[in-house]
């Protein structure tokens, strides 16, 4: 029997699962995480408001409180993600399975929509999701699309890629357009060089996916964007999920569907 999100979070918290989360808890929304000191929180909130495609906000925690009350009561964003990243002045300094040691009373967590949320809808529509088929992390790429800046935050959009059969592209656009709070419709279809991607076989994050004859690479805005932004904005400290290692919420995918 499938585990509930709370059961999976408990396993992660206990150190019993440390893998990527794509395909887990079908039907439940997953989220990206950004944790910042409250001195940067307003700038980042404005950044998200100006860039809703890559940074759609699902929840914000109170200062010093690690519980995301809107999307998962009783959860703890410090421990309930398989792997975290720690950026200091824009430089990645490590990965950990908990951020309790780094957490303090000034920290605020931002939970951002994740494209893993619409993957169940794609599969229900008969559209293949290759990284789930191949059991690896989704490929993600830094693009030449510039986000709208806010305060110290500026930088490029990151996208995720899924190969889609040519005759299913329109359907894939229709399906994902229903989910604007988890990145919505694609930002690019079939022309990676147009958005600064020179080699789809070499993603900046995640793992490459096989693209078969008759398929087209389709790119969606991605919640790893803040990590690329952190490298340019260089806040004193930014804590995030590791790419592909998401927070699994108690919200259903369909809670974020507009029709």
C-alpha cells in the first residue's frame, strides 16, 4: 500500500530514506524549499511575486518556526527533506540530511511549487515521464532567461526537461497549464539553444534523460531557480533542498489545479 506524505516524511526524518522524491506519494503536491534570514525575506518575497513562473509560492513559515502550517501541519522543514544544500555568500559549501544546526530564530522558510506535482496528471493522460521511467532525477538546466530582480535577488531561470512524443505535446501543454502554482505550461518547446542550453545531454542539475526518435525536449520553469540566483545574489546564508529532493506536502495535486 502506498505511504501517506506524513509517513514518508517520518521515514525521511528518521534517516530511513535519502533518495530523490520524483514519483513518490502519487497525487500529493511536492515543494521546493528556500530558507533565508528574515533580513532577506521581503526581497525574496518580492522576487517570487515578480517571478511566479519559476517561484510560485505555496507557503511561508513564521520566523523561527519550521512548521509549514498551510501545506503540512506538524511537518518540519529542517528534517523532512531527504537532502539539503547550504549556500554561503553564493557558494555551495555542502549537502546535509538536516538543517537543524543551521536553523535559528530569524530563519524563514519559503515553499515553492514543484513540477513533480503535475507529473501524475501527465501520466494519467498517457504522457510518458521519462525520469520516472528510468528511475533518476529530472534533468535541469540554467538558461539565458533572466528573472526580474528584487532587492539583492537577481539571476537566471532554471528549467526542467521532459521528452514528449510530438503527437502529445499539445496535450502536455493543456495538462500542465492547469497547474499555474506548480510552474504551469512550458517555457520552451523543442529549441534548447534558444534558451541558452547547448547540450541537453549535460544538465546543470539532475541526470540526463533519454530522448527517443519522434520525441521533443520540452522545458518547464523550475524551483531550483533560487539556487542559481543565490550564486549571483550571494546572500550571507541560503538553505535549500538538493535538486530533486523535495518536500512532500499534505496537499493534493488537484488542490493546485485551476480547472
